[in-house]
C-alpha cells in the first residue's frame, strides 16, 4: 500500500504540473494564433485524468489515515 501511495502521489504531482504548463501554453497561444481543437481536447482530457488521479490519491491517503 505504501508503494502504491507513493506512486499515486508522484503521478498526481506530475499531472498537476503538466496541466499547469499546458494551461499556460494555451493561454499564450490563444493570444497569438488559433489553437487547434485537437490540442484543446488533449488538454481537457489531461485535466480530467488529473482530477480523477488526485481524488483517488486523496481517497487512498484518507483510507490509510483512518485505518491507522
């Protein structure tokens, strides 16, 4: 359980960083040129996956804390 928690926490952090970078990229590209719909869909999917992984990680950590 400890290894899974570490992996999920690391994955959540990396995904949150990726979403932040991608969001800033879209914001700067919108001002200078049109962003393709494929890029926007990819970033939306990345955001949804990030939220799901983060909620799973929080749930695992909560379950671990309640069990201890």
